[in-house]
C-alpha cells in the first residue's frame, strides 16, 4: 500500500482507542505501547511517520537506542482490551505482548517487528528524535498535557520503509 492510503483509518484509530507503537530492544525483547498522537506526511521528499513519546516512558528508553519502530493499527473496533492494557501498563514491569497474547511478524530486513492481525502496519527507520518545542502551544494545551510543566514529549521521525494493509 502507498503510505498515504488509508490515512482516514489511521486518524480514526488515533482519535479513538489508539494504535500500537512497537519497538525492539538490543537483545530481542519487543515492547508495545498504545499511542494516540502521530503524524504522517512528507519530509525531505521521504514518507515520514512521527510518533511522540514522553521521556518517562519505557518506550522512550528503547527508541533512543533503536534503529526502527512500527505503528500497527488494529481493524476498526478490534483489539480494544489489548490497546487499553498496553496504554496503561509499563514495559518496565510487564511483558505486555505476552500478557495480551500478541504475535509478532518479522518486518523490513528483519530489523522491525509488527503485530500480526492488525489492519495497517507502518514500518519505520528512525531518522531522528527531538524534544517537542512548547513555545508554539497555547497555555490551555500545555496545562492539559503537561500539568506539572515537565515530561514533554520527544518526537521521533521515522522514514516509512514499508506500509501494508491486511
């Protein structure tokens, strides 16, 4: 599938229960986190997906050392319990994939894993991560998402190396 096909389905998932962000550590353990913020577009004439992760999250530690990640969008209404669990538990404390019974498939060049059974999969090579500037945000948004003023998201830019619809 072309990376921009099914953009409406990606947005519907992010506006609803979320999508899965999947990253593998350097010894082969896979972590899954539910996300509700992402962007899809062109930067540097490349298809890019951005994901946002707070520094306090276990996934942040993994992404800071990883080369790839995937974003997996379940079929509409599917995997609700898994999305809720992976959005409320930390990979530091739980093997969320095992608890949820998620199965992974090898992705692009065996450098990325993705969740079997999802409708849309975006496999990405990490280009860069950068802190999210808050200067352009209005105060109500900052207060809502950063009530203590800290733990501001890092934006990871991933070049989409493969996108698929199942």
